[in-house]
C-alpha cells in the first residue's frame, strides 16, 4: 500500500490545480491524479478573457501550464496520465484505485473531474467524428483553413469558438435552436460584427451528411415551422453544453437529477471528507473563476477535516 495522502485531488483542471496550490502551500501531503495533461477543459480553448487580473486575456493552455507550475512550486505532487477508477470509504478515509494498478489511501478526497461535452446524437455524428465533426476549435480549427464550417450552440463557448474559427475558415455558420443567442452580450456583438459569421437561428441539426468519408453538410430542421434546409460545409463544431463527469462517485455521494455532485457551502459532498469543486458540482456558473474559488474552499475545508483526526488510516 502507498503512503497515506492528506488531500487526494481527482482531476487537474482549474479546480483541482487551485486545490493543489492551497493544500500544498499549507504543507499538507497533496497529490493530484490527472488522466491526461494537467490543465483541464481550458486547454481546449484559445483565449480566456474573463479571469480577473488578465485584462488582455491569455491562451487557455498557457493558463493551465501556469496553474500546474504554481501548484508544483509549492510542493503538490502529480500522478499524470493516471485515471482514478474507484473510490471507496475505509477507516474514516478513502482508498483510490487507479488504472496504474495501484491503490492510494487518502485522508480526504477532492473530486474535480469537470464535465464532458454533450453530443447532438444525430445520424452522421459518430461516423464523421474526427473527419469533420469536432468538439475542440483550438485543436482542429487550423485544419479548416479557407473552408466553410458550422458551430452548433448559442452560449458563450459556442460564440467564442465561432470567433476563433474565423481565423482559419472562410465562412462560419453559427447555428442555434432559439431565435436569439444566449451568449454574454459583448461576445454576441463581436460575432454579429464579424463578416465571416452568419447566424442561422431557430434551426436544429437533424443529420450530418458526408461525402467520401468526410463531412459534406448539415441538415437543419426549423423550429419556426419553415422547411428543412441542407447547408453544404466542411466541418461541424458542437458546443451545446456539458454532462457532469461524476460516474466515479455515483452511488457514493448524493447527485442531482442530472448527475451533478451536490455540495454544501464548504464544498463538502454528502460523505464527510469527500469534497467536490468546479464544473462537476451542481453550481450553476461553470467558469474558471468559480472552479478556482471552489478548489480553494475545498482544500481549506479538507485541511480542517485532516486536522480533526477523524481518519484513522
Ligand atoms: C470551449 C470552451 C471555452 C471556454 N471558455 C471559457 C472562458 O472563456 N472563461 C471561463 O471562465 N471558462 C471557460 N470555459 C469553462 C472552463 O473551461 C471550465 O469552467 C473549467 O475548466 C472547469 O474546471 P474544472 O477543474 O472544474 O474541470 P475541468 O477543467 O473539466 O478539469 C477536469 C479534469 O479532470 C480530469 N479527470 C476526469 N476524470 C478523471 C479521473 N477519473 N481520474 C483522473 N482525472 C480525471 C480531466 O482529464 C480534466 O483534466 C470554457 C470551456 C470550453 C469547453
């Protein structure tokens, strides 16, 4: 059995990395388990301009690197490319079983596993994933230089990613099921002013069509009683919301109907010693600033729990 960890953090996005900084800086034995590269969902976005203190904004990957380096500087340790597969309670603490074949005992756990993009679930989507269908403009945008693409969605992420795609694509359709966008007004204004972006409102994608193994178009149904429409294009980027990444604790902690982890004001779940922070929680605002704030709170409360001596591992 490995040494007992004070604060085991599952997920190294903004919530987990901030928790790691606060835990390690307080001299707790703090370990982050991250199944990919640390940084989380911000790695997939080009520009973050609403994190306080960065008026010019900063590249998402760079913010991830800085948060990772900051936590490491104060002594947080990382098990990178290690997925936590199971968490069970033992002796007032927890045992984490991971895909490296190891078990790690921990006095407290902070779950910061974030969320995963929601899919349209229409014909053609699975077939053309990676062949024109994408959920990451930063990763795949450059493949569409001079091409025509569609972004599906009307929230902040969709409109920001549509703006990013105009750096490469000749034309970007922004397709939304409602008759107006949901995004923050200042972001909407930028999209409306961009001549490469064309809004296609009150339309739902019902099929992604293909030709010779790649996306060739999207078939749209009107929500306003008009006829179906087939829009020829080369790529489809989906930003229609997210699902919680909470399977790991389902059956262990209380979840909302949609699967978000319920937490109290100290970021504690229904299981004492098991905290949650960031996008995986039932907090409505899913942003870097809220993830970081909850990560700090969860680490602070986890330290108090460690000091209470409840865990006898
Ligand atoms: C395209 C896009 C644009 C965005 N733009 C903005 C913006 O401009 N401003 C803003 O504030 N927010 C933005 N966001 C939202 C922001 O990225 C999230 O709110 C934030 O990343 C949430 O942080 P988190 O740490 O809770 O989760 P995440 O960042 O999702 O991190 C979760 C981490 O947990 C890891 N993980 C999951 N399960 C396991 C497991 N079992 N074992 C080990 N590791 C695991 C994942 O690999 C991931 O790295 C954007 C999001 C997207 C997708």
